[in-house]
């Protein structure tokens, strides 16, 4: 069984390398250190590297495209404003996602927020030729497999959007963005045991909702 | 010990993410060898994990988001450059104001505790530790063996630095009209007994004086 290989898969090795926050190994850490030293050319580059992941994470938490864009802006303004508070001994990804999670959850708590999952906006889909959001499916090659894979991903996105906010955040941080359990615990202000419990409940819910696809 | 299926299923996502310790992974493998239901559950878990990994592919950020974010950051940079000391002055304020507030709070608490202590002692009829006592400890014997007896007015004026309960000579305001001078002269012979009347104290005084030899009448040596 592939899961019990003696060595970890290549993508896990890559994630672990990026978790080290060694400036020599992680270009994002090197950019953050330059931002702290006052290099004004470093922040735009750091933004371009981090913003896609952060924006996607916020979009899945908040469930609304326009608000996700506003929150993403707020996150990076906060990163710049409090740039001196980050220390190299703390993982950069955990620090960034902590800010993103807090701002996104604050957005969810706003009373005037309209709870609408905006991922499959009909107008946008029509403008794009009815293909829906672009979701990569790296495993399939045959057309029918690609369709089946896309249907799974569409259903998965919808199922993730229905999870409670903390379960959703834990799942996205751990299984999508590749943070370690202790980093997810730091982001959520929780313990590793609590994070594992959140992940277990989230995956059980997803497996139930996607049993026709899995 | 045979593993329960509930335990095995709790560990499945961890083994997919390569975060399960080796010993547990070995125990899970042994369980899967004998449990077809859990093998199927693991297969579904793998499929879910693969699908979740596919969600990691993030589309590029909309250009307007980048433009607006960088504009706001440039505004911050301009504000920082315009302010003397920039953000550093805010740092001092952020540190100094809470520190001053904490110092004020400590002073207020200490003051409150001190006043509370004074009030509690006054309520129990005890002299305040901050107030100077009005009596002096017994004077040492002189070379002739006689103990000097300071006048009552002198006793009232003298101060005592220690914090023990002292026998206070009755002040003019506190004593009744019939307090004899002998009582005022020897407060060290009496304990503070608020229930005793002044006359009873005089009786006790005479009894103690009659028992204790007068050092002035003793022969030297």
C-alpha cells in the first residue's frame, strides 16, 4: 500500500522544506526579512508570492468573492503595518495565515454579511464559456476522467463551504495549504489535539457528503 | 491488543499526510490486514486527500486587488516618512503609556492597602502603626539601681518606632475626670482592658504596687 512507503512522498518533503523557514531555503522568508530592513521593492514581490494562496483560503472561508478581495487587501496591509512583529523563529506561513484567519472570521461574524456561497457565480461561468472556476486536476488524463474529476472538485468545494468555520479553516490550512498540525494550532489559537479533532470531524463530514464520488 | 476500527479511522488522515508516528502506522497496518471495512475506508480517505490537494492550485490574484493593496501600503509608507520618528515614536507610546498606567495602578493599590490597614487597626481600637506611640518602653535602671519614672506628660510626648501594640497613656481627651495620676505615671503596669472602669484600674494598680518592691527602698548590692 502506497501510504506506508518508507519515505514520505515528494510533495510532503517539499512542504516540510518550506516549513523550515530557513532564509536560504525559503525565498518568502528572505523577502520578509528584506521588508523588515526597509527594502521597498521586497513587499510587492512578497505579495505576488503569497497573495494567491491567501486569497483562495480567505475566499473559501468567507464564501464571497468581493468580500474575500477586501479581506485579502486588509491582510497584506496588516502584514506590512506589523512587519516588525514577525520573528524568524516563527514560521512565516503560520503568521500570515493567523492574520488571514482572524480577519476572515471577523468578516464572518459581521451581522450585515450576506451568507452566500459565491463560488459558482452564473454570470461569471457564462462569461467564461460555462466552464466554472478553474480547478486543477493533476491526476486524470482522459477526457471522461477529467469531467469526473472536475465534478468531484466542484462537489468538494461546495461541501467544504458548508463546514463550520473552524473545521473549514483547519481543513484548508492542513490539507490544502500544507501547514503542520502545530502550525494550524497556532493559527487557530488551539492545541494540536483539538486540531486533530476538528480535522477528523471535517473529513468524516466530507466523506459522507461525497460518498457518490469517492 | 487488537485495534478498534474507530481508532483506526481516526488515524487515517494522519497516515495520509505522513504525520502518523511509525509505531502507530505499524499498528494501523496490522489492523488493515484483517479488516476489509477499514481498508475500504482508507481508500476513500486517500481519494478525499487527493481531491483536497487539487484544491491547492490557486488562480492568480485579480490585478485590482494587487493595485489597491500596494496603493494602501504606499500610503502607509508616506505616513511613516512624514511622522517624526515614524512608527518608532508610536512604539514608544505603545510601550510607555501602558507602563505608566501599570505604575499608577500599583501606587493606587499600595495606597489603598495602606489606608485599609490603618482603618482596620482603628476599628479594632489599636493604635495606627503609622501614628507615633505616646509612651516609651521602661527606662533602664540607673547606677543607683533606681528606675527613673518619667512624668506622664513626658511619656505622652515620646515616640516609639516599633510596631508592637503599645500601652498608651490615656490622653486628656480619652480619660475620665477621675483618672488618678498614679495610673498615668505607670501605664506599663496595665494591659489595655476597655471593660474595666477607671476605678477598677486604680484598685489593680494599688494591688500591683503593694506586691512589687520599690527599687528605691532596696539596699545597694
